[in-house]
C-alpha cells in the first residue's frame, strides 16, 4: 500500500499532463464551431473511449513489442524521456504545436474528428503511449497494474467531463489562466521526463562500469 499511492499519483500526474485536456479545449472548440452541445458530447465520448482503448492496447503490448524488435526497456526510457521533455518544453512556452490545425484541416476532419485529430494525436499521442509502456514496465505487481489501468480510465473520464463542459470552462479560466496552467503542467512534465531519462541511463552506465572493471 505504501508504494501504490505514490505510483498512482505519478501515473495520474503524467497521464493528465500528457493528455492535456485543458490545453485541448480551445482547439476542440475551434474544430466543433457551429455544433450544438449534443454533437460535441458525442464527439468527446467517442474520442475518449478510442483514446483509452488505444492506450491500454499499447500499454499491455509494450513488452511484447520490446521482445519482438529487440528493444531494451532502458533504451526506451531514454527515448521516452526525450519525447516527454519536448512536449513539456512546448507546454512551458504555452504552445502545443502538435494540435495546431489549419482551416482546411479542420474542414477535412469535420466529419470524424473524434478519431483524428482529437483522439490521435491530441488525447493519445506518442508521449502518452510511451508513458503507458514505461509505467507498465515499472508496475511490478498485479495491484500496480490494476492501479495503472484505473488511473488511465479516470484520466480519460476526467477528460470527457472537461471537454464536454469546455465552453463554460474556457469562459471561467480565460486565456491567461489556461496559459498559466499549461506552463505549470509543462514544468511538471519536464521533471518527469528527466527522471525517466536518468532511470534509463543509470543501468546502462552501471553495466558499462561493471564490464570495464571486472571483479
């Protein structure tokens, strides 16, 4: 129980920040301009369910992919650290480059924006997928794996309610408040990325030192 709560807190912080529903709100409202609340609710519901399923599949199949492609978990942690750090840095600058859409792109996806780009890559991008695989590797017991799945489900449930009420929340938070929160989440994400990077580098350095200095 002592390890479950810190693990759950780390999972929630990282997944909520990577999913970034607060930063997605303005883009979502732009893409759904002219739609009524019922249509928006349907799009958000479908997008969050699809994102949850995709993330769960990658989270549980990550170890198989490692073995299939001969990838080490430490190497993946280092690569994931770079990806998450880049996303955190963009958020720290109050910009989210992956979700900037041109007018013609909005029109193109108007018929099915719940899959692309709302679900992929906005709510379930490479950072979230990398984080899911990494957290599953960290989860050493079935109780930790259960906590991981529960937290992912909770994050997307929270994302559903945030985007569903996006019109009200944008008015309450305002552009300044949204930028402040995005910068704060970006800073947290960069710290998590550094921990991830160090966690991947440390075992490799230890192996190099041990092989270089045989006992």
